[in-house]
C-alpha cells in the first residue's frame, strides 16, 4: 500500500492536475473586459475544441479582438485563418497584412512565413526587386532562427547561398536594427511589390 502511494505521489508531481481559475467563466469575463491574452485563449479554445464545441467563426472573432490589441500570436493565427478561409471569408490580402503585423510584433512563425514568401518572390527572375526580396527573406529567417523556430536556420542558409557579400551585410544590419513594434496601420510594409 505504501509503495503504491509513493507512485501516485510521484505521478501527481510529474503530471499535476490542470487547475483553471473557476473554469471558463473567468477567462470569458476577462476576454469580455478586453484582456488580449484572455481573448486569445478564447479564440484558441473555440478553434481547438472537439465535436460541436469547435467554432472557427467565433475563434476567428476572438483572435481578431486580441490581434487588434497587438497580440502577435493572435495576429498570426488570424492571418492563417484568413489565408485558409477557416471560419472567415478567405482574404489573402488581409492574411498578408496580419502576417506582417505579427512578424513585426515578434512572432517567430509569422517571421518564418514572411521569410518564405520573400524567398519565393526572390526566385522570380522577372522581378526587378529580387535582391530586396532575398535580403528581406534572410532577415526574417534570421529573426525566426534567433527564437529557435524549426527550419529557420536551414532556410536562411538556402537564401544565403544566392546572396553576395553586400546583401548578407545589409541583411545582418537589418537583423541588428530590428525592434519589435506594434503596427497599427493596415499596410504591407515588408513584402516587395511586383514591378513589370
């Protein structure tokens, strides 16, 4: 009997029960009062629920509320939902805007996504701004790698292979001068435009 009690204590020590502050009501109350972290939690709750409790439209609505308060992870979650038309009407332009905001706000997933977009753009030989796209891709991959985002180091190395010394120096300067910021305007600040 004593041996089984120590195993149970050991198990509880490793895997403590999840304690919620008076259940979902406290989170809902905080979200309704404008707490961005609680709004994000509500969005996550609706989007990851199982069965009939899953509601992508409500999840997107909560993510949007948190995103509008500069919650970078919510911004990228909303961008992903907009890109996939999940719970909202598909809108690639708004998805890109929210991705840019999340990347500038420091979200590593958004930075990796933006780096991937810029890298793809740099591969188009008809683009006048391919060099700018490569440098931006390098910057975003470096920033994501600094946060340990999976695949960022390898992606940065692939981009680096097509860059000259000046481009790498410019990219390193952009990384060094990067400051996480809250972007409140709806603009496309980072992805180079197509020029014909």
